[in-house]
């Protein structure tokens, strides 16, 4: 049973007006073929082209940037995984195929200076080319689909355009191409039936040659007629978002100057917009650009939050600094973007906006300087952007990526990102409780349970809801929050999980979607004082023991639960046995290379071995280590955070499914008698106890032991207890209370597998009838195309609310209670 005492008379502060929003990034083909419903993949014929600063690696799969960052490219098809799972047939020009016709990329005679390729097709009589879209083209009976193209031909060629699936033509139209230079041709295809996996076929009954400069096929019906896919925009609307962060994410940063997102490339007629190879392994044609984002914000009444590149490429991808000249251009590009949104029609960029059909200024409320950038180079660039933006547009609220205020920079708000497992989120409900109230505002711009077996399932959504409760409790400093990533085309997934999953004609929200919807729709005006008591859930203790060192380490007699323990995974380095003694040697060059190729962020300068199996649980691990002066080593056990995430599953086929960067045991770090105990966390390890010293003379073997019953961890050296540490835990019931003048809003998460009768007491009268919006189900319940609403919020009406009453919070649930105040 939990207790919740609510003091409405004690209003803590107003809720943050824009707290809940969305973060759109073009990842997992969220843009083209998704929110921007172009049906034709490679509509610019440029997908196989490499941008400046990129080179083929020579294996037909990978490319390498000038700074050494390696990625999969597959001649523009993207990840090898997509090629395999979508059974993409080889073709030199991605998504385009020919029968009785010859295709060739034309690199000189292109449509305009921003187009780097055109498609030259020599048709034999009856020959055709076809485009397979984003895993097929869908059509609905009776609906109209505008098709337009820019093409030329020395002599007139009559082309038949049809939508075909399994030899059946759902729609047809004809256009005669001819004349001097590129000409725009328009037609409309009206389908006589439903299909999901069709192709656009372009056929000529006579022999002839045509040069295609650009071609597009899109639905006639889009949200508000503004060109975006209706079901997806409606899903966004359902979240009641107050702001939209765009366009990224890592895509803003790019991995070379040529792949950085710039405002100037995303406005104007779509066929004139240069494309961008995105760091998420495919090219965007930028039809979904700055103007479209602002329009979407206006359509859904969201405050725009634009993220600009700040003069450096993605630091997580071997980032490079832009030259002074390029930096200046980037700054100017950002200032131009602002003017495009806010400037009057007689300003240079305001005029461009008007030319795009929007004479009135848009809103542009927030501007984030960089994405996930840090360090002295960032600080320098941040200050430059901050100064120049604020000088001209003092009303824009700027956002920094890191706490640069600690180094003297002026900061209004800082964007913090959290990707972790369920335990992290539930254990950190109080994360912002101790933040400096005088410090900058906080934007939790990216957050998701993306580790562990519950990713994308109900239990993950509960953990995320618990964390959101923590944000709501701290709305005096937490001003904005969004989940990431927002969208995923299931046929091109580059990340997991994602809030809204779709294919070319269907979409559904994962359980987390409903949490954000429930929270986004029920915000209240004030956060009121409340106290709660409940049971405790200890973090599950599960995993193996490990030894890690920065140089060769000698050990003997490793024992798990009283029995000799063997090394089960030589993750880095090799173990050699001499008599009773083992030597954990540093990795050789070959091992380092294999390791780093698989896990780019891992530290290859350490030796690292694992004892035992994954399902090993609580118990005792002991090992004798030869302590040496200056030897830093770590003993780790109970890897509660072992990951079976999407990326692990990808690796599963490789010889070693173990993903060292995901193994996060509790770590006992020892060097020269000084110890710390904690767990890895970003940006720095989290300490679970004060540092302590041990008596372990160098040059001798000492017995280190580690023991736990699942609630307490005990550390021993030579049989003497050194520390007793509480296993991290979280309350089973987590709640926050807000109110309006009329209503009290209780958000309550029950993380336990039992119904929790919550004893609620209030300091005011309420109507007996109340409503609850409820999300509940099996711990591992999830949604799918087959069962899109398997886990969803439901509204129920209940009786019995009073100054003191019991609400039975179902097992594994999120509840939003609306209590009506009595007049
Ligand atoms: O949301 C996916 C990526 O995660 C974003 O691009 C980046 O900002 C973060 O690292």
C-alpha cells in the first residue's frame, strides 16, 4: 500500500508552459517516404553519389570520411541490414531498375546547378524503368496522386506512367517528352484499387532516349494541404506538443562539412534544393526543409525550436572543426534562418518566405546552438553564436548543449540527453531535485529507454513515465522535454526504439507514445506540494564478474559461489595460465582492431575478461590479485545493465554477441590502496559510496571478494569487510500532483507487478466522481501493426474521491487522475 498526501494549499510553482514537445530528426527514414510522403526513392538520382570528403573503402559496403569516420553506404542503399531484410536487388542506381531499357547516370547535363545527377534512359520499344519506392509504393482506390517530372529528349517520346503491382496496373497516365532543355511535366495518377507494394513504371512503346532531371510522386491529400503525411501528423497532434525541436540531432552536426545540415539547402523549390547525405546512412532530398518544419509548427501550434550547426561536425563521429571562413558562413546561415522565420517581407529572407506562400512571419521561439557538442571548441563557438543571435534577436531563447555556464558563458537553458535502461530512469526520478535553482533552465531534449529487454515495451514506458514525473516535480527549472527518436520507417530502422513506427501506409505508437500523450494532455497550471510513501524496488542483480586493467594483471583462484570460475569471455586481451597463476595480458594489435571496428567507443587500451554467465545472479565472487604499485584495476560484478538491444541483436550473427560497451557492472576500482565503488554513467561514473582505502601491500596476492543478497553489496579484502553498499533502488509508486483552478491532476506510476492500493489524502473537497486515464498491461506488452493499440491509454470514470480515499493503481500502470474540486 502506498500513501499520497496532497496539499493543494501549498502551490510550489507554475507548470512550465512548453514542457512537453517533440523532437523530429530524419533518422530511420523518418523524412522522405515518411512524414514527407514522397513515394519515389532516389527522386533526384543522387543516392549513390558520395559527398566531398568521403571515399569508398573498396569493400563495396563501407565509406570513410576524411577524418577517418567509417560508415556503411552500399552504393547509396544504406545499411547492409536494410539491403538484407528488404531483399533489395542490386542496381547501380538505387531504387531504379530497367527492363529492355538502359539506364545511366548523367553527371553533367543536370536539371540545375544544385543537382549532381540526372537519369538517362534509352528505351527499347516496349522497354521500361521502374522505381520501387520506400519498400513499395502504396495507393488507395479513387485517390489522386500528383506526379511531376523535369525531363528532356531530343525527339518526342511518349511515356506511359503506371502504378503496377504483380503485373496489375492500378493507375496510368501518358506524357510526351520533347523539346529543348528540361521541361516540367505534370500529371495525376488515380488508382482503381488499393495496393501497398507497387512500383512506378515508366514505359515507352517506341525506341527513344529521355533524360530525367527530377521526378516526384506524392499523395494529393496531405495534412492541411501542407504536404505532410496525414496519419503521422495526426499522431503528433495526439501528443498535444507545445514545441518541436528540429532538424536534429546528429544530422545537424554531420560528419564532414559536406554533410552538415544548413538552412540554405532546405528552402526554395524542392527540385532546386541540394540533397544531404545524413549521418543515418541515407540521403535526404530536403523536400522536408526549414519552411515545412515551421509550417508544421504553425499547423499544430507548436513553438519552433531550431537546432543549428555551430561550426563543428559530430564529435562522436571523429568530429572536425570548420575553418574560420566556414564558421562565419555557418553563423550567417543561422542568422539567415532566423530572418527567414521572423523577418518582414521586405527583408531578404522574409521575401523568400513570402515567395514560398507565407508572407506573415512564422514564430521562432527557441534556438539550440549545436547538438551534443562539448569542450573548449564548443564553448568558443557557442559564445560567438550566442552573442550574434542575441544582439539581433534578444527575444529568442537560446539553448546550450552542455553546462558551459560553469566556464563563464551566458546560458539560458541547457539540453541534457538520457538514453539508458528502465532502472536508470526509475532510480533517477529525483535527478533534478538538487539542481541549482538559480542556474540555467533545463531542456531534456532526448530521453528513452533504449537498453535492456524492455525497450519499446510497457515496462520501459513506465520507467520513462517515472522520469517524467521527476521532470514535472522540477518544472521550476525543467522547462522543456522531448522523447527521441520520434519516427521510424520499420523497413529502414537505424535506431531502436522509436516513438511512432510506420511503413508506407500504416503507423502505430509504442507504449511510450501513450505516456507522452497522457502527460502532454494533462498538465495543470501549478505544481502542488505532495508527499508519498511506498515500497521499494531494488535494481535486479544479475550478471557476471569481470576483471579489467590498464596493464597485464596476475590473478589466481577466481571463485563464483564457492566453485572455481573460468573466464567465459576474453573481451580484450588474453588470459595465459602458468601453474595456479593466470596472467591477463593486454590486447594485441589484431584484437584491438577487431574490437574497435565493432565497438568504436570502447577503450582498446585495457584488458578485460568476464567470468560466469549472464544469468548468474546474487552471490559471491572472489579472486586473488597480485597487487602492484601503479597498477589500476577494476573488479566488476552483477551487470544489471546487460543489453539485448537492437544493436546487440544485429551483432548476434557475429562470432561474439557480447557488446562490451553495454556491459555495465558495478565497478570496484583499485589503485595503490585507494578505492572507489560505483557504476559507469555519462558524463562521469556514478559513485555509490565515498572513496575508501584498503590495506593491500604491493608485491603480494590479496583476496578481493564481492558479495550481495540483492539489496546490499559487501566488499572484502583478505576476509575483512571494507564496505557495505545499498543496491540502488527506486520507489514502486511514483507520483506528482498539479492543479488548475477547477481540477487536481495526479500522475501516478506503479512500477510493481501488484495492484497498489494508494491511500490519497487531500486538503480540499472534491467531487466523488473522477476520471482516470490509464495505461496498463503485461510488463513486456508492446504494440505492432497487427495489434497497434494493444497497449494504449483508456479513460474510465470512478466514484469515491474524497478528502481521503483509496485508488487502486493496477500492476504495471500509469494513471492520470482528474479530481474535480468542489466549488
Ligand atoms: O536520437 C538519436 C540521436 O541520439 C540523435 O541524433 C543524437 O542527438 C543523439 O545522440
